[in-house]
């Protein structure tokens, strides 16, 4: 490992993860030709085409060219990030085509590195999306749902040390209201993050429901916590790609997740484009 690579090794406890984020932001600025971006988007399973509808892609960067980032590990995700013009506003969106999931075993720092890089790149807002299982039988596959709160069942936090961050209004009421102006049919729900990569059992889904959950998945909450720590305003949106285990008699599959995303791509893309244009 070179000295530069060692300095960017997020698995090394001696590495400052915020310094790696600043180094990543510097590479993004160099490759895109702009000093700052305004809004970041994390495109989860089923959201891959959404970035195309926000505006013109002005630069594309392979994740592996940016300090701290790795290849896409999940089918349906893109291994690159894009700098996208937000309509004709003169603002830029930093669009991540993939995320690092906690179940990949790379550590929490790697999971939230994209969020911290977005903050270092100048973003003040982040939109975090995911594909998830729905506990409400009225939410058919392909239904977008705003995240109003979360329950983190990973038993981990991205915050290190005695840094007590308030999460009371983590998922911005202002941005949720803005999204509902764009689409008044949008429901809200509490997202429950499990570790994965296995799907939840029917008993675990029942537990999530008893705890107050409406959506279950394997991402988002750790990223949202890191976003709040970095001062970003957070909008979370889940795409219900399937009924959670036990809600429907059908078995779960990742192909079902991808198919629901393809079917809902136009609606979800327009929703994100309209919301980002108003932020």
C-alpha cells in the first residue's frame, strides 16, 4: 500500500475519516471543474435511473478514482458518481450511483463516506433513497414513501467519541412538506434498518411493526446519522419494492427489487427531479 493509499485507508483507526472526505471532495472538484456542489443524492436499489431526470450529466467519475470509495457490490447499482446540472438553476447535484452497505464488512466509516464527502464538497442537503420491504399492505411494489424517522438495529453508529448529536428531527420536516407539495399522495413511514444481507424473517418483521416500523431494509439510517453530524439537511425516500417477509406469502428475491425499481423509475425520477429543483 502506498503512503497515499494508507492515508486514505478508512479501516485504519488512525485515519481521520473527515480528512479522507476532504481529499475525496478535492478530487471531485478537480474532475468536475466546480469548487462545490449543492445537493447530494444517494441512489439505492430501484432508483438508478432517477439521476437522469434531474438534469444534464456534466461529468462522470468512477468511484475507484476517488479516495475512500470502492466498486459497486450490489446488482442494480452503478459504480460511478455524477455531477448533474439541476435544471437551469446553475446549481449542481452530486449523484452517487451506489452506496457501501454495512453488510459488506468494510466498516461504518466506509458506509458513511459518501455522505461526509458530500458535506466536504459543499452540499447543504442530501437525499437518501433506498429500496425496501413494506409493512403496509396498501403500499404496492413501486410505491415511494417518505421516511419520517428510523429505528437503527445495526447496533452501530458512525459517530465516534463523546459527540452527542440530536436526531429529533433528523428527516427534515421542511423537505418532507416540500416533497408532498410535489406529490400530495406521498405517505410517510418509519424505516427500520437491519444489518443484512439476508432478508428479515417474518418474526423480525412482526417485531419491527411492534416497535413502530413501517419499512424494513439494509441501509440509510447510518448515513442519515452521519449527515446530521455533518450539518446536512436530510430527505429520506424509500421505494417499496416488495411486501416484507410474512406480509405476503410470496418469497423475497433481489430480482423482484430490481423489477419494481424499473417499473417505478419514471415516477420516482420525476419526483426526485421536482423536489431537487425546489430545494
